[in-house]
C-alpha cells in the first residue's frame, strides 16, 4: 500500500512537469538607433604619374594637373613633382577626376576617406596618341571545329611598341565605339617597334557569349592608345566595363557577318 502511494505521488509530479509550458511575451520595443560616427577632417594626398607613348614614365613637366572631387567645387593641382593635396576635407566617400592637357583623364573612384589624418591615393595618366589606325579589315574564318573572327590592320610605324584597342559593337550595330554602352567586347593588340601591321584572331564563341548569333552583323572600331594602357583608364561601374581616355580621336571601323 505504501509503495502504491509512492508511485501515485511520483506520477503526479511527472504529470505536472510535462504539463508546464514556458510562455513567451511579445517582443519588446526596438531600442534607439546608435549615434552616428564622428565626422572628422583630414587631407587627401598623392601623386599623379605621367607616361609617354613609349610607356616610359615622364619625370618633368608634372605640374598643372587638375584634380576635382566629383559633385563638389573642391579642386587641387599638382606641383612640379606631381604631388597634390586636398586640405581639410571631411569623412566621406569620394570620386576624384584627374585631367591634364594632351593626356587622357582618369578617375580615382570610391575613396573611403575616414578623416582625422592623411589618406594617400595615386593616379596614372598617359599621353593621347596623335596618329590613328590607317586601315582595318575584319573577316570570318573557319576550321573543322571552330570559327574565328580575324581582324587585321595597318598603322604608322614608330620606334617603340604601340598598342591598338579593338571595340566590337553590340549585335547588328554598325556604330561600335569606345563608349561602354556601344561595345560588347574589347581587346588590345601590341604592335612591335617599327612594325606597320597587326592582327587579332578571336574565337567566335567569345561573341556568342555576348548574345551574338550566326548571321548577325559584327562591327569593330579600332583606336591607337597611349603607351601605358593601365593609365588614363578606369571602370564604368554601371556597365562593368573599362573606359579608355588616352585614345586616338578618329576610329577606323570595319564589319562582317558572324558565322
């Protein structure tokens, strides 16, 4: 009898334990937003390097570059060593445009300026070529397994390596150019010193990836470019392509039908 009472008591304890359920209340009100970080002032500094058509770094005549912070009236100029300074600018994200007569412009983009000291950013600009591509031809060739687009052309010889940029337009467009919205694919071709001809062979599959189909018109615009291709160029963050500014003024264009 005593054992039965003990068993009944334990059963009641277990029943009470299993029937208990934790109740949760409604979420509390959201806490206040934290204070904004401090706004500090400081200096944005750096150097602008110049390159000639031979890709050589220019060591004199570096003064007079104009640098502007986009969307503001803030401006700085370089001294004889190519150095610039923006004094007493505040915390923020900045784009800086760099210009010099006879050179392609460039941009230093998305500079995260914390302030409270000096931040350093450097830029590169290249001379704009005076010469244009002389002639250009484009054709489709085929092998047993793959088709190619072959672009050939002539330029004026120089005693240093030169570079040609090829901008292939969008499908069925006869107006390709270096404007990022006007080209689908771009390629560079290095031309040896004292040479007058160039050639670039590209698998047709490259253009199929850019939404071309067989039978489309494919057109190409050719430009001479300053000696340092990495200078006077920057990203078009909207189209995810490169903007080149140290290029010849008049492109030569040719077209064919893609197979």
